[in-house]
């Protein structure tokens, strides 16, 4: 499982028009506190596009049903994302995400 960012990067690197966005699949599992993978990047070492995608990826994973669990409510997912601000997620990205979501929910 922890190899999938590198596998995705390697597969997508063959598609020329995706080259500018390859940092997203490679680094979207890095965490703000440095405990993520595959490189253990921390804070602003993580490309901004990957920091943004990390929040959206978790939002999508939590609010959609999976074979192993039901979907979380939007409110519960937002609470989780807020609880991970400064740990898993860039606090500034979380702040902006919440502003956007408050207008949609």
C-alpha cells in the first residue's frame, strides 16, 4: 500500500501532459508533521498541490461508501479534517477548505 504513490508516479510519468502534476500522486500521502510517506516530507517541503489534494482525497474517502464501511456524514468528515489540521494536513489548506465547504453544506 505504501508503494502506490511511487507506482502511480511511474505509470503517469509516461503521459506527457501530466508531467506538471506528477507531484500530486507522488506526495499526496505525506503529512504536515512529517509522518507520511513515501519520503517523510514535512510542512512546506510537501508541494502545495499535494497538500491540497491530501485534504480532498481524505474528504472523498470518508464521505463515500467503501466495501469495508459506510460513508461518514459531511459534518463528521469535516470534524475529522479539522482535528488533523497541523498533524496530517496543512492548517492553511484546511482553513480554505472549510471556507469553501461552509458555503456548500
